[in-house]
């Protein structure tokens, strides 16, 4: 399996605080879940993969190139935690604008596909500001799907969504991954762990476990239980 | 191409916001009428003296405010971060805003000039369209400075506070209240390095002796400041942030 995201000794300092004290990891094709409590450094790590985070030292390579470098800018789709769309434009207008920025060739088809993928067909001409929270974050997700990117970096895309919708979105992530894409999804909800092909458990800026859900679970009850065992095991040793 | 995408998007946003659009277009006309009314009972051509200056002030102040608040919104909503992770040049972003607000300024000043010259009897000796050119360059200047200061504001509240800092001294020293050559020497020198002074000079020249070469010289200075402002604005746009 080719490793599409390679992080080596990444150190990030924000406001005098070491958020990532030097982590190394590799992410391949498939759906990889980045799980950990709020404030553990998930977003910072994802920002570093997209190339919008100032890093102190270490390297982040995506598809064999430095993160954030020019050739990657239309190959990496990114969804920030806040819905990064324009509230005063409709869903379709938002998508049209971002498609033009991405230089998408067949804009209308790309918009249709993105809207259908996040199930917003019935709201496509509605102004984003009048959508409910979950619909807004789906509009933001649709923007990330526009350019048919090879790598998707999704920061908590399913937070607060209805269970049915969450299931549909995870199915979408797997469809995207089955076509060979890298899908990196963060969540602070441990029960989403079982839906991932691989897991990265994160705590206080460090990766404390890296493997398939069943490997990490071992004989623990669930991933949350496994997480606790790892943390408590560390405290003992 | 991407510049036009940004400009088109900004214009769509403003078109959607009817109240802002109405304020942008109607308010300058009302204020210039108010100024004319103030001088209505006084002898002499006082309106001819202050009117042109006001025509230069509107596009500058309005675009400064609108731009600093909208770009701050882009920074805090995450849309700027998303755009800078995409294949969008910083100049595409800045020029997109400049084009959009320049276009609005063109309509805004066309209306204000039409009211001033057509209804209120402002005497313009130079070509009337040149008033529009000055207003557009002036608006681009306001946009450029607004983009620049938005980098130093953490909230919209702070962004608005930049107006007394950046705009008011320029209004005081631009020659509208006291002719620039009658200012104390130090203030005269300061007035000479503030861009708004040249925009007001250009407007007054058009109403006065109307030497087109002088007007174009002033326009060139304002445009130079605007381009420098855009360059500074580009320097504050970082793809990587803390």
C-alpha cells in the first residue's frame, strides 16, 4: 500500500504552547479516523496536512510532495471545523464560486454531483445562512468534493448530525475511499471508530495508538475502553 | 479568470444584501444634497468649494469600511483559509475585491455626480467622466487600505475603530477645512504624504481650472498609493497561519 501522507517529526508550537511535540505517522488509502478528545491537536495536525499550519520543524508530505505546495492545491479537499462557506450565498452559488477557483472544467456537472453526494438537492438554491447547522456543514463538505480530490481532510464533518445522515456520510466516505482516495476524518466521538478502516488515537498532541479498529480494541469492550487502558497503562509504566 | 470569480462572488453577496446596496448607492446622494442645502442661504459658491471634496470622500470612506469588515469576516469564518488552500493567488483575492468595489464605486459616484451636477448645479469645468475616474481610483484606495488594516483587527468591532485612525486624519488634512498651503508647515508636509489629499485635489481641480494633466497627475499618485496598499495587503495574507 502506498503511503499517501507521510509525517515525520512534526512539531507545532502555538502561542508558546507545544501543540504537537514531534509526531511521525503515515496514512494510506482508505478511511482513516483521527480520534481524540477536543483540544488534543487533531485540527492542528489536519491543518498541517493541508499546509495552512505554521510548523516549527519536521516535514509533512502528501502524495510525495511537501504539504501545501502548489501542485497539491487542487488535489486535497479540506473541510474545516466551522462551515467555511458564504452565509449570504445559496448552496449552488457557493459551489459555483469554489469550482471556478479550483478551475473545475465541467462546473455544472461537478455542482450536481457534489450536491447529490451530500444530499442537499432540495436545498441547492437556498441561502446557506438559512440552512440548519447540519445542512451548512454538508454544504461545506460539498465544496471539498468539487474538484474530485485525491486526498480528503475532513475535520469533524459529522458532529451534531442526525444518525441517519451520519450513516450516509460514512457510506459516502467509504465510496470515495474505495475509488483509491485517502480520506482522513477526525472526530471526538469514539463510537465513530468502528466505521473507519484504520484508526489513529490521539491525546495531548501525541498518537497513542495506530492500527485497525479490531487491532486497537483487542480484548477491550470498545475503543473508548481501549483508549482508557492505553492511557492508564502509560501512567503506570 | 480567478480574479473575476472573486469579484463576481463579492458582487453577488452585495446584491443579495438589499439594505447595504441601498446605503451604498443612495446615501452619498442624500448627503451631498444635505451639504448643498446647508449652503443654500449663504452668498458665494461655497457648495462648489466643498462639494467636490465630498465626492472624493464617499468612495474612500465607504469602501474602506465595507472592505475591512468583509475581509475580516472571511478571515474569521474560515473561508479565507479554505481559499488559500486552493489554487487561488493572493493577488486574485485582492484584485477581485478591488474590481468588485471599484465597480460599485463607479455606480455610486455616477449617481452622486449626476445629482450634484444635474440637480444641485455643481459647476464642473473639466470632463464630468473624469470625476468618475477619480472616484473609482479613490474607492480602490479605500479597498486596499481596508484589506490591509483587516489583518490587524481581531474583531469587527476593532476593524471599525481603524476608521478614526486611518481615515479621519486624512479628512482633516486633505484641504477641505483649511487649504493645504495654509496649514502649519509640519501638517502641510504630512498632508502631502496622505493619499486622500490628492484625490480631493483632483476633484477640486476638475471644478476649478480643470487642467487635465494636473488631474491625471493626482490620479496617478492615488493609484500608486492604492497599489502599494494592495501589495501590503498581499503581504498580510499568509497561506500558513499559527
